[in-house]
C-alpha cells in the first residue's frame, strides 16, 4: 500500500495507534523533502490540488495533542499540536535564517538557498523553492506554493488554505517580485516574472484591469484569479458609476496591470540578486 492509500485510510479513523503515527511521520517527512506537494502544475502549465496531501495535513491536527513545546528555560511559552513542531533545520539544509524570531512549521518544504529575514513565518504544507527570499513580517500560508527566486517583500501576506481539501492554494511562480504590504489570497495564481507593486491586494473576487490589452481579468467563480506572466500590477481605483457612490464622488480599489515586464523593470529588480 502506498503513502497516498495509507493517508486516505487514516483519514477515516478517529483513534490512532503507534503505527498510525509512523505513517503520518513518513508523510510529513515527504512534505519536508518536497517529494509531495499540496498543489502541482501539469504538463500544460495548469495547477491542480492534491487533495490527499491536504487530507494528510488535516489528519495531523486530528491526530496530535496540544503539548508544551517551549524550549527548556525559555521565557516565551509555545503550545501547539504534537504533530506539528518547528521544522528541524541544520546547516545541511542550506537555508539562511537570520536571527530575530522567525518560525518554520514542520511539514513545509524550504529549499536550498532560501533566505528568511526576521520575523517571518512559513506554515505547514507550504512549498518554498530555491533562491527565494521571505522578508521581514512576511507570511507564507498553509499549502501556499512559492517558486524559485521569488522575493516576498516586507509584510507580504500569502494566504493559506486547508479546507475544503479541494480548494486551490495561492501559487506564486518563479521570478515573481511581491511588493511590501501586498496580499495574495483565495487561490490566486501569479504567473512567472510578474511584479506586484507595494500594497496590491488580490483575491478571487478582485477584477484586474489590463491596460496594455484593454481587458478585465476575472475569476469565473470556479477557477482562481490568474495574473499573467510578466504583468506589472499596481494599486488603482475606479469610480462608482451610480447611486450614492456616484453622487458623492466615491471610488473603489482596483488593481491595474500598467505594463508587462521589460528591461527597465528587470534593472529595477536587479538588487534582489545581491541580497541572496
């Protein structure tokens, strides 16, 4: 019986023994090594959710008991599920963790060459690929998929999702720059080399106005919002065209694609290479 079948069987149980915990530990180790992922991209470039993996992550919460995880003599108490302690880390992982209060939960994959600036947090099920920088006060939510050479700037929030198990997590593909105080939520997919300027908020219900192509990008309700490759997205607003809003000159938030990435944009993001 393979790991997928074992997890699916365990998910039906309400009481667990030692062998069950051993299966879950194998599952969590596979997550930590990046051998399994909460979401993957197929040969056509389409992302899909591995529901059994998310099922296994939820199983850990059901299986674990709340225990004291505080370090011996530590004045900062820490109580969490016994199944999800801090991720074991060592020099051999090749991850640069700067001192100052960062946490990486077990069951997440953090690749060689990732830089973690304090304080930041990576949650269970997240996948953070090579060369990415997770800057101060940034969050990588549960099951979020972060590509290679991404910069998550200070206070960037990458939303997480565990339930329902079929829900797509947020995906940030390779070489994306996510500006400070930016929020990406509700399964939004940001394609490779895109730039999200500071303060941009993206959700499933957010229409994005593509100026170069004279189009509006929306989710149809079932599929996620998807930002095209190389798009440069900034904060904007649009006027309310009727009723009380029009009478009072009100406007609402609207993210805008002002251009697609070019040599000038690449030059402005060159600093990232020196920081890694």
